[in-house]
C-alpha cells in the first residue's frame, strides 16, 4: 500500500505530465476536453433515462426524457463537430468573462468601497472584459490559450505537490527517527 507522501508524489508527477502534454500539444488537450464532455453528456442522458423510468409519476418522466434527449444531442454534436464544440465553449467563457467583468466594474462604485478596493474591482473587471474580447475576436486562439493555461496550472500544481510530498516524507522520517530514539 502506498503511503500518503508516495500517493501525493505519484499524483503530483502525473499532474506535471498532464501539464507538459497540454503545453506541448494544446490541440490534443482541447480535443480531450471535448471528448470528455461528449462522454459526460451521454452518461448523463443514460442516467436521466434511468431516473425517468424509475419514477412513479408521469410528469417527471417527460421532463427527464427531454433532458436525456438534450444530453444525447449535445454529446452527438460534440462528437461530430469537436472544433465547433471547442469554439462554442470558448465563446461561452467569453460571454461569462464579459458579464462578470461588467458586473465587477458596475459594483465598484455604489458599494461604498475604499478607493483602493474600487480600483481593484475596476481593474479586474477591465481584465475580464479584455479577455472576453480576445475570446470573441479569436475564439480558436482562445481555446488554445485555455489549454496552455491549464497546462501551466498543472505544471505549477504538480510541482507544488511534489515538493509537499517530499516535505511530508522528510517530516515522517524525522518524527519516526525521534520516536525510535526515545524508545
């Protein structure tokens, strides 16, 4: 059985490997995300169908079957047109960034915040709006940017986990040595 530090080390090294793959081949990463979404949609459809026929009432059956149908369509679209799906996800994230950025800017003023906090709200809002316009203007590059950002995150997170596992291993060894010295 793996110790806690060994399990963390394995997980962290796997995370670094995923990050390196995402950085080296962002197109493959985007494709993997789309494929995972398609699998998720098909599995969700199967579960909605199972829930529909396990219900004793007619109302939930129709609603759940409609949800299942929507999930099957989403999975089929993602499978048939992965590039369009990746662009749609990027455009959705752009819309989200535009909405949250505009809201941050709007909320900076009437809340009675300190001037420094207002500036922070406005700056983060402007950054979100700028990101949205980048995604809208170049959605294909936006998808690649998402994949490479994910890769950088994985490399950073995996490296931090590796360091933490080595520190945990050292701490366990120090405690174990101190306990055996007392015995």
